[in-house]
C-alpha cells in the first residue's frame, strides 16, 4: 500500500534527540531558542515563539492579541476543528464563512459579508499548502480595522505574491504534527512582527512567567521541549528540498491523472502541497467512497480532509448556508504526494486514479 502520508525520520533526527538526552536539558532550553531563530529566517525575520502544538499556537496567539469573550473571529468551516476550537477556547465566537471553490480557501467576499460590529479578527486557513488570497484579506482588514491571524499549519514555505506564509498577519501559526511538511514530533510556532505580542506569547506559554516565580499573568504550560526542537531543527534544514520534491511530485500527477479535477493553483501562489487534493466530479459522498475503495484495492492510499464541516460537528451544531463548503466535503480526496514516493509509486498513483475514474465516473 502506498500511504497517503508518511513522516520521514532519519539518523540525523535520532542523533539530535540523543544529543539532547545526553545534555540533561530536556525542557525548553538552547534547542528551542535555536529553532526559533532558524525558523525566523523563513518568515521575514519575525519573532518566533515555539509551542507544544499548532492548536496551542492558535489559542495563545488569539489571547495575546486580546481576543476574548464577546468578540467574533471569522473562520472557514472547511478546515480541521482546531481552527474554530482555538477561537472558542478564548471565549470568543467563531463565525463561519464559505470558501472559494477553486482553492478551497476562505472566500474574501464571504468573509466581508460575515463582518459585524463584534468582529475583531479574520483567520484565513492556508489549506493544503496554498495561501489564501492574502492581498484581499489585508485590504479587508485595513478597511474594517480588523486583525489577521494566519492559520499556516499546512503551509511551510508556501508564498503568495512573493511573501511567505507567516509574513502577512499580525500573527501566524504553524504546526509540526508528524504528517505536516516538516515535523518536530509534536509542536507549533507563532510568528509575529509585534514585540509586545511576542512577549505576551512567551508569558502565556510558561505559566505567565518571564522570571521564575514572578508570574505576571495567568498562563499555561504550552512550552516546546528541547527534544522536539532538536528534531524540528533537523527537519527545517531538509524542508526546502522536500518542498521541491512535493512540487515535482504534484507536477507529475497534474500531467498524468485523468478523469478528475486536479488542484488549482491561484496566480501568484507558490503551492507546497501538504495535500494533493483532487475533486471527484460528482456531488455525493457515495461515489467518493467507492473511488477510495477502488484505489485501496489497487494499492493506493488516500484520505478525505475534511468530510464534515466544522459548523456541523457535534461540538458546534450550527445550521448555516455554506454551499461551497458542503460541496467540497462531498467531493474532495487527497492523494499521496509526500517526498518518499518513488517514480514507480507516482506512476501507480496516476494509473490507479485514472483507471478508477474511467471505471466509476
């Protein structure tokens, strides 16, 4: 079976972990500081604050920006639940807006229509490795006096109009979950150009302390360990080449897959293909399930991200009219695109998809 996703852990990562274990410094220390400094090079030199997960990064970024009870934050419903969960955990209300059909990202005009006097921020998600239309969101935020939080969990090294993910919002949040384009085992990173926000993030992640036992605010324990940071540092060095390989794999699939709708890349966008997501040209989930079963029988793994809109999950239970979101949930299917794929793997994926499309659609 060709897996839909595959973390790559090698000897360098193991040696980095052993180095930390031998040092005796296991919690946040020099490895975390070095990881933050090195990650900053990819986000325009902005402040980087490492966290224990991407969800913690989102949650604390919102808190550090002053988002709380009574506020509204506009988010897409077509995303992983953490996007909305992070808003709800601050006491604010996630307001769900529809997506753009071509890119699956939050639609700026749908976001505009969702703005109310209580709206404090917009949180575009750079889904599957392609940035949202950040020039339009930037203009919209300036027009209405809103803050932007980039959910960059899936977009390491992605860019739009020459600016990387992490270089647009007042904050941006990355994830280093094992199946992301790079991993630290578990972890996240908040990026910000604002020194005051950066200091508040450092306080919030460490029980509200900058100096030991001098707690300035009520905080959390969401620090990244030196063990995880050491893995992240190794993976960060490999990320540029892995990104090129993902893009080459996607280009091969673009050229060889038939019968389905391949990913759309917006003008000005540099897609990094966290997922290679096709659309099945039917509008019900039954055909997609049969499609996935056929691929599996041919030795090709796949996944659906995401089968249920966040607003319809039991945790939110909202009735909303988001037609593009609902359509995407019925039609999307993600195929293997990770750097571990061989040339034969890629041929097998393209042949299996094209053959299945001719058989079922």
